[in-house]
C-alpha cells in the first residue's frame, strides 16, 4: 500500500509559555492540537490582524482532505485563536460550556452598558459605535463556539472513544489542570503513536489519575509532546489539599477574608470551599461568571466527586452586608471586581481584613507581567494584610521526569516552556 508519513511541526510553544500551536499530518489528513493566543508578557504581543494573518498562513500552507483542530482545554493560551479557524474544531463538552458562559455574560454585560448609555442626554457617537461593535463581536464569538464539535468525558475505568479525522485517530483522556475539563491526547496514524499532554499536573485533587492513565494507555509511544512550564523551577508543588489546609489556618485569624482566585479552576474553588467550612465562615462570591461556572461544576461533577465539586455560595449584595459584617465571611473574587471590593473594604476594619492571593506571584513580582496585568498588583495593594497561598496548575520538574520515565517514548518534544528551559 501507499506509504503514509506522519509529520509533526510545533508552530509555537517551543520557546515560550502559552500560545501553543502543534500540527500533525499525513499525506491526506492533519490535526492541530491547540491554537492559542499569546499570554500577556509571554511572546510578542500581536494585533487581531496579525493573528488572523498567522492563522491563515498556517492553515493554507499545508491543506489536506481531512482536517480538524483539537483543544486540550479552554485557557486562552490554548483556545484563544478559535475565531480565525476555518476548519472543524473539537473540544470537551465542559470546556465548550465554559466558553459559552463567558461569551453569554460578555454579551449581557455589553447589552446592559449599551442600554444605560443610550439613556444619557449627551452621547458620544464613536463610543456608541464601539459598544455596538463589541456587542456584535460577543454574539459572533458565542455563535462560533456553538459550532464546536465535542466529545463526552469518559467515566472512570472506561476507555475513551477515538475521533477519526481521515487516517488520523485522536483519543482524549481527562486530565488534571488549573481549569475545568482539561485533556491529554493520543494521536495515532500509520502505526505511529504520539502522546500530547496538554497542560497537566499530579498535585491536584484529580491528579491521582495521571499515572494510572499513562501506564494503561500511553504505551509504545513514538513521540511524547509534553508541557514544560515549571522546568526552571526547583522543588515540588504542594497539593491542593495543603492549599486548603493553609487557607483554613489563616482564615481563622481574620474575620473578613477575600480570596483572589480563578472562576474556572474547579479544584482551587473546592480547596477554598473546604477551607471556609473548616474556618466556619460563610462562602460568598460577587461575580456572575463565577456563579455560573459554579452552577456548571455542581450540575456536572457533584455526584461524580461525592460533593467535593458541589458549590452553594452566597451571592453578595448590599442587603447581606449587615449580616456578614457581624458574622464575617470568605469571599472569592477576581480582578474584575476590584472597584466593588475597594468600596466594601473601605467599610471594614483593616486589621480584621485579609487577602489570600491565590494566583501566580509573577503577576505582581515580574515587571513585564505587572505591565500586562496591572490589576493583580493593584488588587493586592488594596489590603494591609496579604498572604500568598497557591500551587501551580502545571507539573513540577519531578513529575515531568516521572512522566517521561513512565511512558519511555522514542522521542520527547517539550513545549509550553521558556526558551532556555531544559529537561
């Protein structure tokens, strides 16, 4: 029969964290794993026109009869260029829902802003046009996400079903990362087996499945494509259970506790919930996005996790202020709530108020990151009392080495890493 060559090209990710694009192809078929936007402070910043030009160039150069993009998870540095993709796109069902929640809320927010602005007696024509463009863009992005094809997460101890793209077979394996619904992929073509890890870790609540999965399914691997975010950092990452324990300890010393954390990180939210229960503080949220992600997690994961990922927080409003001021609280917040948080903490005694900064410390320590994401540092500086309690969403160096030793691939390609990072 006609020989089928299997080829791999990493378009982006070998020398930067995030912005990942990997292409795998045969004579007739090809798949991409992720089409990510550059992270702020990592890689060159680009305009939408430059992004569109790059995507078009990559797609048009090597067109095949059968083509598709597969996304490991819904972080922007892996899925952020979806808007420019003209071929079939696949993502996990839960990740698709996260993206739809994001764009629905964006649509609702801009619509409300438009309505409020239209009632002002003096209006700026250019601002009205900009609001309309943002509104149309949010709707269009949501419509594009609705077109994504999906796979369903396989229950424990069941083998996931492969997705066929021409003569390439892609099988998704559920994974532990700092976002809900993350996956690794086994890519098979012409007897060759490629394992793409996406972003992963062992030290989360879901991390216990990493090595059993690899031992059972990542066998006879020709090429391992692994992330290497943490390669330049020594030491082991603490487990999410330890994050929760540390949080509970400091929560008991303060009456009013704010926790800066991601609305899409189901495991961190579970750690915070557990800490609040241990510290006997009511759990509150202030973000509509977080409310809806928690509803999604509870609906999809509560039974499977025996309640670990079940959430029922109070949604903060002014009518709760008096009760919570008397009792105290744990409130999970994001940087988008900075103005509202500023107003609330101005009414609270500073000596009894704490911020737990549960995000990467580079956001306020590294000048490039501060410039790209100034709200993290601004948020931190609102508080007199601050403590960092965090663990990475990525595998530490020890875990990466153990993954390689477990899989024993013929070749290793390391992506999602700093340029001078080495295995």
